[in-house]
C-alpha cells in the first residue's frame, strides 16, 4: 500500500466516524494539549547539508544489528531504485530503519533526504495500537515492545510517514520494526544516535527539541535564500522530534505539505469516541488474538514472555 | 669555561633563536594529522603548507582567529580588527564531540549569538574542504581523502553482492 493510500484509508475511517456523529460530539475528545516532555531530545535534519553518502544507513545497520544489506552502503545506485511503477522511492523496512533518498528538482542540484521514524510528540502509531506496544519516552523516542505486538498493522496504517514495517519470521510472529532513536543503546544514556554521530556533514543536529527549534529558525534567518521559511515538524501533526530544514518546498522532497497541525490522535479519538463500544471490545479482542498467537507460537516459554511484557517497558526488538 | 657553562650558553643561544623565530609562520604546522575517525578510516595527513600557499588569506579557513582580518560576513561586525588568538587550531573551537551531553549543556549557556550552532570538528573540516575542493577541482569523493581500514570496509559492507531488488517488501 502506498503512503497516500494508507493515509486515505485512515482518512476514510475518520470520515465514516464523523459521518455517524450526527453533529455535536465532534472534537469533544480532541487531544492536542500535551506539549511534550520539556527536556526531550530531537534531531534537526538539514537537507542543504546532506550529501547522500549513506553513512547514516551503515551506522544504523551496525547499531541496530540489522541483517546484511543487499548492496554495500557506499553503492549509490540505490538512489535510482523506485517501486510501485516509479511512484515510490525507497522506504524503511524491517532490515533498514533508515534510508536516504535522492530528489532531483528541475534546475537544482540533487537533494538528499534521510527517512526514519520522526518520533512524533503524539504518535499515531502509539494511539492506534490496541495492545499498548508503544511508549513515548521522556527522552523523546517512540519505542515499542515487540513481545506484545500482535502484528495487526494498525500502526503501519496510522503512521503519516509510512514508517513501521514488520518482520515476518513466522505466520504469527509478525512483529513491528522501526527506528527507535537508538533509545536502548544511546539515547537513554544521553548519547546521540549512531546515525547522527557518523554523519560527516552534521546534516543531523542532535539536541533538546526546544533548542533545535531556535537553531532551525536562526539558520533560516542567518542564511537568507538558503532555506524555505519553515521548520517542518515544528507544528505538523502535533509536532515531531525529528524536524527538517529544506531549501525547496517540502512536497518536492516527498513530504505531505499540508498534513495539518492536529496530531492524528485527535482523529483517532474522535473516531473511537463515536463508537464507545469499539473501545470496550477491541482491546479484549486483540488481547485474545495475542494470547492465541503466543499460545500457538511457543510451547515452553510463552508464560515467560507474558510475564515480561509489563516490566520491560518498551524493550527494543 | 666549564662544560656546564658551555652547555648553559648554548641553551641560551638556542632559546633566543627559538624565541626570535616565534613569528606566525614558524608557528604554523607543516602538516596536520587528522585522526579523529581512525577506527573506520586511516588518518588524513593534511598538508598545511601547501594549503596555506594556496589560500590568499588565513581567515578563509581560520575566520577571525589569526589576526589577519576576516572575510566572513558573520564575524566582521565584531572581529574586523581582532588580534591573533593564543590557539588557532580548528579543534580549539570545533569540538570533536558536539553532541555529548556535556557539550550540549555548555552550548545552551552560550551567550554570543553568532557562536551558537557552531559545527563540530568533522563538519567544520568537511564544509571547508569540500566547498573549496569543489570550486578548485580538488578531491571530493570520500575515499579520495579517507582510505578505509578493514573495519571501515566491514562497516560499509564492501562485499555485499545481492541484487538491488532482492528482499524487502516495498
Ligand atoms: S513517524 Fe510514524 S512510527 Fe514514528 S512516531 Fe510518528 S506515527 Fe509513530
Ligand atoms: S536513530 Fe538509531 S535507530 Fe533511528 S535511524 Fe538513527 S541509528 Fe537507526
Ligand atoms: S550520513 Fe549525513 S550526509 Fe551522509 S547521507 Fe546520512 S544524513 Fe546525509
């Protein structure tokens, strides 16, 4: 499913929800008041600095112990790969939590954009997950506990950036996989992510989200003509922790230019608020799925698994 | 004259010569070994002599720190006539750990508007080097300057041979 169709899917569900409200309840449950942890971290991605060297991909592969790539990380032919009849560039998947894509707008030098989870302040993946596999940490990362994931793909459909992917190791072992901001190995100890550290160009600036916003606006001001006047992710979708400075309009580098400033959670809550029964039934349903899955999967150690779910807050997979 | 006296005299003469020649040029290193990434790449032996002959002006790379005026728009309002600083090496201002928590908290105390968001060492080198090399047809490819170590080859998966469209589920 392409990004657009996924978003349409969600929009359609929201529309169905809204249509049945008969007015009145709309927005009653809207979120958007959560301003986030004050000292949480983020990354400012400066597209004018990135040279498309793919070192960040290599660093992520090593740090997250991902499978060997098909092509070396210094092979630039990957920029020519397209999917879905040329409509889609490379996307992140279970063996690559980050990919760099090249855009060649007319009359301009190529522009490269690194793709990974944007660690939304109010993550749609999190709010769409019925087994509470996701956690937004105080450091700013959106992490997940693979041991409770039932592979339902809700988060994949909900994410406005097409990020979560699944590893299909066995029929019932589908488990979400995505960038976790290097939370376990680095972020929680105050260290920058592996991709940030390797970047030769400092295209990725790590810091407190509130400082990055200042830095972003200052760069725009001090270098007239270098950037469009926008820090993408400052407000979009309720704010993201990975944000972008671009020399050209964001739609030309593959972003949705008008995602709105409402977090997706508002829509989801609205939708769910309309049919309260759904709230009551779905968790039970998914817990049932989950137990079923776990029962079928292992015979010896599944009790172990379930015990671990609650104390391993969002352990990385 | 005892041997000791001779030695003392010699040392004094030597000291005088050294002091006398402590002009900027003599301070300049002929070569600088850039060795902060030696795990993945061999150190780069930067030929400072050759580059300083090429550059018209020290400030092209050293901003306002060499006492030779400055050409950088952003430095000029405060540093048009600044003296030479005691330390002018890149690493004295561009730290090698720009994102460590220690450095980030130091940075958040920074009061000089134009000194915030200062690039770390690696970025400072690359911006300066690549920018100029592009203009002057110098080397710009990663391995033109950085020979990879065996660990570097492994890091970039030099030997990966799968086909481009294999695997993944796009
Ligand atoms: S970018 Fe997608 S996966 Fe990442 S936090 Fe936001 S909604 Fe979740
Ligand atoms: S933050 Fe960590 S997990 Fe995310 S893309 Fe960078 S290296 Fe990979
Ligand atoms: S390492 Fe930095 S410069 Fe290289 S592709 Fe990644 S973001 Fe761009």
